[in-house]
């Protein structure tokens, strides 16, 4: 790490940061609607985005600072196991092609803003809807925190804020400023802000990746030397564990972990509220179908990004916190001005998803907690005001999380969120295709999955953590080490199916389904489609 502040890189970083800040506030005037005081406008951008805006928004939403920092950091720390993110995104797109258009259609027909809105309408259960909402908010918090960790990583490498012994306020002041700006333009512009900024973010990322994948290997002697040096370094024994640090290719002993983590992550990603928020902002069912076919372009970029972890090893990057490995690689390899461009790509790559995530979590609270349980007669304007305020509180919570947590395990907390959010899959995706599941069985299955997943993750230790030290544990009955989230999901499904049979046999009340079969294939041009329900019925539940 260079001594002092990298002034040139910092100057370029500030330039891009100010540019996207201006865009964020300008977004309030972009496609301005006649009635701005509704969640459809503030929280979903008026449900008006076409193919390209949706593509950039979803790309900015899914490929985050986690992509730029944590994935190659995992490869840097442990080798090939960090590549699990590549196969899971490949598995994910055929999966979402089957259900996202159906979710868009039924949500557009009934004015649903959140996944919990759909669950409540489909199964007639406020309790199940509340469970889905609380899970979404809980799982989103560490995900937002991970974005702030990405910003903090580039600030640390640039030398901004002083060293570890600096007063905490001075050290964290740059992050606090970035947080304040993010909160301000999200409050002002809603989902339009990250949608507009996503264009800048993705352009910068593609430029940085294209340069890095060509320029850095040339400086390091080519990919042969990179893989040779990485293999040698990863083969060295870790004194803390008595085992090799990692491997360039997945060892046989780790294949169950690798496969289950990839499959589980594929099931989880589009259960996150921010993924659904970006989806529901599009203007037609066809926009969603097109995006599920072109979004895999980002998976190619993800594979190239992961290789940066091997490059950091070959370049001799030494950091105590793996999250700093890639920012440090950029500072060591690139000219100062382009280092600033790369850092800006990471920083903006954190701002876009953090904004969408906070909006999505706020929408869940407003529609499925505040309106359902606190003030059922809330007007659209009141909903919007509450959602804006809650989006600020969510960001504050994530900021406190970042400032008090151990940065080296940020990814483990995000993976814990994946364990939680996957437990909403049976209610959401199952509900899109069948009404067979009983609402009480779905709630019981969710509870079993949540309890098992959390307890199992709590019991995982690592050299640096006594609890929540990882997301893999022995699978009961199989004996192999696998992803806890997938095991919890299987238990969830088993409990749901068994209890559904029992409850149907006992003729337990199933609740009223407010949807119809034709709702799941409706498009924006179809008759009777409504974008927003009247205030008297928009938040009602049966």
C-alpha cells in the first residue's frame, strides 16, 4: 500500500462520485409523473422502464460491490471455491425465466409492490405475508452493509481517513459523507436515481474489466505465470488450520460444498426484495422475458472478475483483510488516474444496489407491516412518506453494522442472509404455479427453515470467528459438507408438503385467493390491467 493519500486516484474518484450525485438528484425530474406521491412512482419508478433501462438496473442491482470486491477476495483467500458465483448465475437465469414473467403479470394486474403483497393476496394470510416481509428486511441488511464495505475498501486503499489508530470519526468520515449523499438522493428521487446512475456504473465496470483482464496479465507475464504462482501460494499450509490455503481447482472434498452453494445461491438471489423491485419497475411482461435472456452477459464479466483474485496472488499483494486485495491490486498495477477510475467503478457499484435495497426494504415495511398492521387506511401519499423515512433508517442500520462488524467476514453475513431469504421460495415461487400448498404449512416450513439455518450457521466456527464463521456444515443423513441454506430449504419443503397433506385432510381453512389464472399471463396492454389499486383496496387482505 502506498504511503499517504493517492491524490490523483482520489481526485478521479471524487469527480465520478460528484457526477453520479448530480445524476441522482436530477433523476427526480426524469420521467416525472403527474402524481409523485405513491409507491408506484417513488418505489417502482412508475413501472415504466423499458428493456435497456431494466437491463442496466437489474445489472446494477445484481452485480454489486460484492462482485467487485468479495468474489475475487474469496478467490484470493481460498482459490477455486470462490468461483461458486459463476455457476450459480448460469443456473439462475433459466430458473427466473420460468417465474419472473408470471410474478410481473400478477403484480401488475393487482398493483402488488412487494413479494409479500403477492403472498398475502394468493394465500389470504397476513401472517405468512409478514413472515416474508420480515425475512426480506432481515436478509437485505447485511447485503447493504456489504456494499458499504466495498466503498470503505477503496477509501482505505486510497489512504483516505487515516490509519487504524486514527480517531474513529475522522477515519469513517468519508464513508459517512458517501452514506449521507446516497441517503439524500434516494430520498429525493426514489428508484429513478439508481436506474439513471446504473448507466454510469456499468459502463465504468466494463471498461475496468476489459483493461484489467488484458493489461494486468501482460505486466505479470501472462496467465501461465499467474496460475503457476497462484497454485504455489495456495498450496502452502495455513498455520491456523494446518491445511493448504486453497487450490486453483476445487478439491474432491470440497465439491459438495461448491455445488450446494452454487445451487442454493441460484435459488436465493431473486428472492431478495431488491431483485423483485427492479423487476416490477419494468413496463411489460416482454421486457422481463428479454432481460432474462440478455442478463447472462454479466456472467461472462463475473468469471473474468473472479480471475482478479489469482492475479492479486501472483502480483504478491499482501493484505490483512481480503476485502482489500483487489483495490490494492488496482493501485499496484494501474497508473494513478486509472486507479481512480477503477475505484469509482467499485464505489458506484456499491451505491446503485444499496439504493435499490434500501427502497425495497422500505417498501416491505410500509406495505406489509405499517399498512397491514399499524394503519390500514394509510393513503398513497402517507405510504410514500413512510417508505422514504424507513429507507433512511435501513441505511443507518447497515452503516452501524459496517462500523461495528469485523470487515473480514462481511461475505459470511451476506451468505447468512441468503440462508434466510431462500426460505421464502416455497411461498413465492410455489404460489406462482400452484395453490395446493396450505398457508399454515408454508408458515411452519418457513419457521423450520429459518430456525435450522440460523442455528446451524451459528455453530460454524472459523480461525477468526467462534460463531457464524461460514455457511457450510455437514448435511444430516448424507455426511457431506454442504451449504446450510440448501439443507434448510429442503427441510422447509418437506415440512410444508407433509403439513399441507395433514391440514387438507383436516379441512383446515385455506384462506381466499384473490388472483385468477389469467392474471399470471396478463401483459400491460391487456384489458382490465391496473397499475395501482385504489386506496380503499390497495392494502386490503382476505
